[in-house]
C-alpha cells in the first residue's frame, strides 16, 4: 500500500552532490572505488558525524572532514 500523495517524500529542490562524487571532484581520492572504500571504512565525516553512505547527499554549507582536512561544500546549478 502506498502513502497518500500529501505524505509522500518530495525531492529536495536544492542543488546537491553525492559524497563519493564530492571526494573525487575535490581531488581527495582518485577513483570512485577509492571513495567507496574510504567512506565505508568510516574515514569520512560529514557535519561532525562519521558517514558510511557513499551516496549521502551533500548541500551547500555541509562540512566534509577527512584526514584532518575540512572542506565546506558549495554546490551550484551548473
């Protein structure tokens, strides 16, 4: 049974980037496979919490921390 239309989850309209794609774009990792391994090993934090989901959606203002480095995410509609 599906939820009523007014209760269904609506997609977030803000531009976003997935965590694994962000790590590749930032030059932190060389490949998606390396991103997957590092994320699933619990080496990456998002907003001060360990994140193990490589498809975690990041939005402008989110903070990504890995290996004592911190990046503040800025996503545009490009």
